[in-house]
C-alpha cells in the first residue's frame, strides 16, 4: 500500500524513463515493491520516501528541462536540477516521519495487548478505560545554557522566545518486553473482573522498570459503562526544536548545499511520512511549537558559546521549504476507513538566503505542486498496511443492484479466479442471494458489460446491463404475457 494509488505511481514511473537511467529506475522500483514486516521498518520508510520522490520529480518532468541527481560543484547530487522557461533551481525531496518516536512509545502495542486480555476475560457488558502517563526526558545540550535570561531575544513567528522544553516519553516498558510485562501486571486485574463482573475495579501501575524507565498506567472497569476507551499525552509534538526529526533533516540538507558554487535557488520539499508536526498547528498545549516556528528558528538562531558569548547562525544556502502534509478531509457522512485525504502545501521562505526565489521561480513551484496526485491514504495508514505485509491499495469496495449490477472490477477478477468465493462476496455486502443467480432465475441475460474508471482508486467499476426476458435461457412467453413455466 502507498500514500498514492499504485496506478498513479506506475504512470509516474513511466514518465521518468527519459531522465533516469535503467539501473536507477530498477533501484526505485525495488524500493517501491518492498514487503513490510516488523524487522525492516527502515525499508518501508524508504518505500514511502521513494513514492514522494517519484511524484515530485515526475511533476518537474512534465514542465520540461529536468535532470535527475545531477552532480553539483560540491560533489553532491540533489534530486532535481530544473532549467526552463526563465526559471533555474535545484530541489531535494526529504520525507520526515515519527516512526522512531512510535518505536520508543509502543502505545499501539499496549492497546492491542490490553484489548486481547479484555476479550479473553469473556465479559459481555461494562466498559474499560485506560490511561498511559508520560514522563519528561532530561535535555541533552551540546553547548552550555546561559545562567541568566540576558542575551539576544530571538522571537518566533508567534512572538515568543524559543526555549527548549523537555521531550515527552510515554511511561511504558520496551516494546520487546511489553507483552510479557503487561500479562504479569494486568492479567490479575482481568481475573478479578471475571470473578466480580458487577463491581467497578481499578488498576494503577507506577513501577520503576529499571534505572532509566518508569512505567505508569491505569485501567478502570465500569460495569455500567460501555466500550473500550483510553488516552495518553502526545509525544510527537515539537517541544524541543533542535531535537526534532525535521530539524535534523534540515541540518543534513543544509550541509548538502553548502560549498556549492551554483548561484540559483535551492528548494526543499518536506514530505509527510507520518509526521504529526507537519499536519497539526498545535497539539500539546502552550509548550509545543508549530512547523513554521521551527523553520523560523532554523533560518536565524542564537548560540551561546563556551566562552559565554552570544553569536548567530544564519542559514543562507536554502532558499525555501515547501511543506507537504497529508490531512484528512472531514466528512461526517463517511466512516473513518472511507475518508479521503488531501495535500495542504505550505511555502516557507528564508529571508536570509543568498539565493531568494523570484516571481518566475515561485510560480514554477506552485505549478509543480498543482501536478501532484491526490493522496489515497495517510502515511500512518500506509505504514500499518506495509508493516502487515499486505500487497493492497484502497479498492472501490462497492456493490449496487437495481435493474443493473455495479461492482468492483478487482472483486470480479477475484471471483472469476477463485480467490474470492461467491458466498464470501455475498456476506461482505450482506446480500441474501447471489445477484447473478437471481437474474438467471428471471431469465434475464447480460445485454452489455462496461468498465468505468474510478477516480483516485486502484479499481474500476464494472456495470452489467441486463435485458428483458430472454428465450435463450427461459421458456417462451406470450407477447405481453407470461410463460407456461412457473417463475
């Protein structure tokens, strides 16, 4: 599964043949075809990053004058060199993800284990709520902090000083020991529920797992409640700007452009690989920062040196950043698994760059963005699907039966190939009977079959049109009347 339809990615791959060598194309295809599992998280992150690279490079290709991984004067090879229509620039594509934070904060695994024990308890009523607490990690500074607040006041775009705040970590044991730990601590709680299903029960765990890890969570059973609910503090917001994954990637790309003698704009496309800080303006209260604030701090930031002097670091090489978050479209009429997604591009310019964007280059960038395909899935959904080793994408998932029958082309192929039984198909759509068999009982043969492409889906709609009574498969009938055989 990808964040874009597989058909769209293949079309974009086909357009790269004129600028990308055969060996490089084979490498790209190999990365896109990665099969996920819990041991190769780096590879499926690379797969998402390659998908972003393919759609952005192909958008430049549509405008002409594009070279791929052209060597610069400093020996580096950014993804794109564009020169056409009075605009010249180099661009690089970088994908940022919270995957490493998810590994360190295995709350999804916690929920899965607790849910498994909750079901194993066999209770048919009541509600279970859970809460995982967070702890603040100590900041590790590379340079000493000043002992007083005196010094240059560097204000962010929200007109507040940029301070370093502790990074939040959920109070859970390591992922590889989580299952064993929870069964030891929480299973007696569920045994108690089975023994006393009509009484409220609560479990509070506050345990020093080792000298570096504290475990702190709670479970509460309410016999009058309903469902399975819970919560935890956010651990993906930007609280310490200079330790965030986006900051680290910006530093890497700044080093990549440094010492290059080419005097034209250098642009970064920062793509959403499942990074909450790109998608949400603020989630953690007053201490977290927006993506724009991080960039504002990156363009010009104060440094307190060993000799207790203030100095400024100014970014001059990067002209600007186009942030490409993927956000859900709020549609109350759709179920969560049916929701659509959209790109919300943001252009952040560097006011201190030696290579500022002019009007022509700015218009070019928006032409590129307008050529990007709509996302099919959120990065988080795509990551979960790849991790589950599913070779799939979002299908049409559709069946309609009136005078004609409309259905998914992929599901029809699965039925004809024997991979999907008719009984399974009917159960999936809650059909009382095989719709084709019902048409046959009424002696209606297929008059026509047509294929209708479906926008932004890896599927097509198949429409079967049925004719009136057909003597080829049924009894003769009196014109305007009924046949002699009971129908």
